[in-house]
C-alpha cells in the first residue's frame, strides 16, 4: 500500500526522472545544486540547517505547469489531491507591466508541517484567462476556447484513480504504480505536431498563451531544486557555460536574515518539436519554452512583513529605473539595509516574520517570565524560523518573462476580466488555503504545545506582545473568544 505521502514522494521522483530525460541540463542543475548544498553545510555546520534539514533541502522540488480551462484545472487538482497537495494562495500574473502574463495561478502543496517534512513537493499551476480583453479579443477568445474544449489533458482513468486515492488515503501497490505512470505521462512533452500558424498567432500576444493554448498537450514547464546559496549556484552554472537569466529574482544577498524566496533559472533551451504547416505537411523545428529554475527559501513574513517587503520593492523600482541588473542589486541592497531588521531577533521584535517555539531541552530554574520575548531571551523557549513555503507572483512573472523570446503584446486601455481566490475555489470545487493562516496556525500550535508542556495557556500575537497565564486562571481561548472580563487577558485580536 502506498499512502498519500509515499505517493507524493514517488510522483516527485518519477516526474524528476522524466524531466531529466527530456531536459538533460536539468540534471546538471540538480548535480550542481547538490554540490552547492554539500559545500555550504561543510562551511557553515552550525547554521546551514537553520531553515531545514539538509536531507529535506536536497530532495526538495517544485514544479510548474500550465492549463487552459477551469475544467482542466479541476481535473489536475484531483490528481494533486491524491498526493496530499492542496491549493494554497492566489497569484495574479496579469497587468500592465512588461512581465505581465495572461494567467492566474495557485500552488498545490502539502499544508501541514508534518507532511512538508516528509516530502515538500509543490506545483505552481497557472490557468489561462481567455476572456481578458487586454490580451484576447472576442473572436480570438472564441477560437481559443474552442481549441481548448477539444482536448483532454487528464484522462478519465487517471482522474478516477486519483479520486480513489484521495478517498482511501492511498492505493494498493499495483494501482499506485498504474496511477504514478499515468500521472507522469500527463506531463510529458508530446510528439504530436503543433499547428504552426495557430501557435504563432498566440505567441505574438504571449509566449505563455502559446505554450498553453497553442499545443495539444500540457507538459512540465520546469522543475526547481532548492539550494542554500543561490549566488554560488548562479556562479557555478555560469562557469559551466550555461546561460542564466540576467538576475536573481526576489530579495538580495545581504548580511541579514534570508526572507521569502530568491529564484533564478537557466534560459529556456531550444527543443525539437514537430510542426504542421498550412499545407498540411509536418516538419521539424524548435521551441524554447522550458527552463531550469532554482530557489533559495527564507523566513516566512507576516502580513506586516509582506507589506514592508512590497513597499521596499516599490522603492527599489523607483530608484533603480534604467539601471543594469548589477545596479539594481546595489539599490536593492541599500533599501534592505535601510528598512529590514538585520537579525531574526529584530524581525521577531517587530512582528515581521513567523516563528515557532519549543520548550528548551534544559529549562532554567525559577518561575518563567510572562512575556514571550523574555521566555526566549531567558532560555525557556527556543525560537525557530518558519520556512516560506509559497511563491512571489512578481518573481514568477519575472522568470517566466525572462525565458520568452518577446514581451508579447497587450492593450492596456482595455479592462481585464475578474479573477480571484473565490473563482479558483469554484473552478476546482476545493478550498484555496490562505498561506498566512497556515503560518499562523503553525506558530499557534507550537505555542500551545509548549504551554501544555508547562501547564500554562498562551495568548500571543507578535512576539513582543505575547503573554502566558497560569492554566488555573482566567485566559483567552485560542481564537480570541473571551472567558473573562479581566482586560489583562484580552488577546491582540480582540483589543
């Protein structure tokens, strides 16, 4: 019997092996990432695993796929559900910027710390917005919708096995093998001919639109290993003669704590594809749409932290307009130093980042203090940063756009069509998790476990305002429902 977590791990391995056969440069990326991680651990033995054990980091992957319709999205969501991967977050990559793309996205991933620790496989999944008038007029939308309605990306057999695996928490060995083979095959690069004229029409608007709606089948767009030093990885890949995109997306390398997500990739490679010409003949050609991405994950930021990050990025844009990638990095570094605390303690004090807490292995003598920061400072609690498990829409759009031949075209005078988290949820018939709620729940669970070990109850928000009260006395319930009129015991959420 393969349980849900074993299915997920096996699928990640199967997909990685298939992609490595199709894109050999991906294996170079994996090998280089493994070497970078080993060298980083050797050079930083005390801190290298601060954001995850090396065995998890080395095995970690995220993939990216693109689908064309709500039905296709719902069916692939069923496949991922069999693997214990649920939709988390809503990302809108459209807009007026040069990197904007006619897609909205979510990420399928495990949602509990325990499942993430077993295997943290994620798939960033985008769906084409065919009724967005900035990209597609009514006539082209009708043609595109008709084309998409005429294909089947995920067959009934694999979807039925996925539904059974979700319902039963896994599959017997023989059925698991059949499911894994069929699911992997869904993401193989097709040998069916591409209609050149149709693909070219869509590519003039967006290379991503052509990659979704101009081909008869979907495919894995990229697979991403995780490294502990992305700057070292970038330098090593470049030294091997592999063309990388111009810059590393996301936060800069600096002396302070790594936050959120840094990403880069090697440029999309020309791959052989078959094309059907207007006269019906089939000829060989190439397309450059798939690439190898790598990521370095940092600490998850709270809503206040994300707001600060967004404001810093706006400042970088204003100050770095017209500069080279090197100049932009220098501006970004200056902005980071000016605004972001340079230590985990500073992030915690300002309530900018998510942490979890555990009782110290050896507790100090005496009565524990009541303030959360004092408990950490006094050695009662050990604070560990929560790893950012999600994505940054701007970084994703930047990497996608960096691997396209052109920026495409869009009419920014027209209105875009409405898409949001509710639309995604309705399309899939599944709840879309709020990433912030998942981080908050992880933090709260750690505090409650620590409090239970000591026989206390916790009412905590930002670290600098959290408190403990004796278990025998009045306290606030976990969700802020008051059980006392004593204002000292009112949580931040109810103040």
